[in-house]
C-alpha cells in the first residue's frame, strides 16, 4: 500500500527539471562542485582521527553514526532528488562528524567554556570547566579530558 501511494506522488526527473527555477539549475554546479573539497576534508579528518586519537586515548567517532544514506529507498523521489539527498546526507553528516571530532579534541586539549554563551554548544561542552577558573583548570582538566574514555 505504501509503495503505491509513494509512486502516486513521484514526479519524473524531466518534470522536476522543467518546473525548477533556472537560477536553481544554474547554481547547482556551485553546490555539487563542493564535493571535492568535502572529500579532501573527509580524508584529512579520517587520517587525523586514525593517527592521533589512539595516541591521546580519545575514542574514535564512528562514521555510521553520522553518515546515514537511507533516503534513496523512498519511492516518491526521482533520480535527481535522490542524488541531492545522497549529497546532502553526506555533506551534513560529514560536518556533524567533524564537529564531534573537533569537540572530542577540544575536550582533550582545552576543556574551558567561553566567556560568552554559545548558541549551539557541541556535545562535549557541558563538561567543560568554567571560564576564568584557573584552579579548576589546573585541578580538573585532566579528569575532564580523560572522561572521554567513557564515551565509547
């Protein structure tokens, strides 16, 4: 039943292109051209994590927790939409994964809160030490950094 309903709402790739604004089509190469820099960053971060995290004892961030490609099975998406979904899933998942790698790195090396409030603090931020509290930093920073081991 669900597949039949999904197929009822599917728009062909040709219709999709015909009904898309020209500016959107013309700007698409700018969007998809970014895939090369993202792949390079992905490789660099993968090497960084593979080499450095074991040295520091930081648990690795699992790709499968951030890179999820499940939209391709949706019957109501055409090929163009599915390609877009794969691209967006990759880029946004990669950025989220990199943010988590950065968060774990920051927790290990510099677990100090900022002086001003962050609108979107990362996953480790709540465990950071108060800004300007030198005593807490000297007495507790190693414990905060090594609290990462519990993340596995």
